[in-house]
């Protein structure tokens, strides 16, 4: 009996309420169907009414709507950057007009799998340095981001950006998954580590790990969605969304 109680307790600890997911409109999600074979599609949250239903965009594949059916059982997987939430659901209605979207049954069994605190993704994108050595630069300096998380970024360039504890002003663009447009993120950041290194060609480079001081809520949501897409869609697809 003791073993059964412990197992039940562990299962309950892995369950959360819908509110605890803290989902925002536009949150990317994976929709899994189980027909003759398992299929994985991608969609985003439109809205919900607690206890009644969840609205998502009609998932597409190769430019065409996925042939979902009313009463079809599906599984939803949502990656938030620090956790993966999964729950079973059912297609309750499919709306063709004025926009294609799907009504799902409101989930009552949501499981969560915690991940590491800050997921870092590998990138290679330009970052502009506009503030350094305590003053705004007349001309921005371009470095390269090597990895990116919701809290910071690893930068590589031909100059050292400063000492540990000093601040730099950086800006970079990522694709907004909701608006499908580039969003410029501009933020002050604190240098957490700095070292001299060599690139693939043997040239001397400087690597600076910086921590964002404070992202605006909209920028934080945009960056989080971009990282989520990277994890859900895969590295190649997400990398195509990086702005030059």
C-alpha cells in the first residue's frame, strides 16, 4: 500500500492546472494525432474559456489545412522554455469562416515535465553593440551571437566588450511568431564572463557572456516564442526565422 500511495503522489505532483501554465495568446503548441500512424503538427493558441473550450489555429502542412475531424482524439504538447506541458483533448468543432480555427475540449489532466531553468539554443546571428565603456557609441559595432536564452546571450567579436560586471547596450532582431514580422530587441546587459579565444579560422576573437538587465514584456514574450519555435520546429526551421 505504501508503494501505491507514493506512486499516486508522484503522479499528482506532475499534474498542474490550466491556469498554472500561464499561456498567452500566440503560444506555439504541438498537436499530435493518432490515426493509422502518429502525426505531429504545429499550431498556436487563439484563446480559451476556462472549463469550457480552447481555441487554436488550424494546423497546416505544406500550405494545406490538416484534415482533422470532429470528435477526433488529440494530444497537445506545449513548451514554455522551462517546462513541457502535455494533455489529451478532443476536437469539438472546426470553424471554416471567417478564419480557420479549431475548438478543443478544455483539458482536465495536464502533466508537466520541468526542464533546466534557462534553455539555451545555438544560433549565429548579428548583434549590434550601441553602448560600451559607459557611453553610447557614435557608430554601432557588430558581433555575433553564438547562443541565446530568455535571460542572456553569448557574443563573439574582434574586440573585448568590457570587464565582468560592466554593462553593454545590445540590439538584435528575431521573427515574431504571432505577427510574422521582425521584432527589434534592444536592451542593456551585464557582462558575466569574458575570455580570449580563436575562431574556426584561427583568428583571435573575444567571447562575452552577457545577462539581460530587463527585457520589456513584449520583447520577452517574442523571444520566448522564438525559443519555443526553435525547440518545437527544430533547429533548421527556426534558424530561418533569424533576421539578418
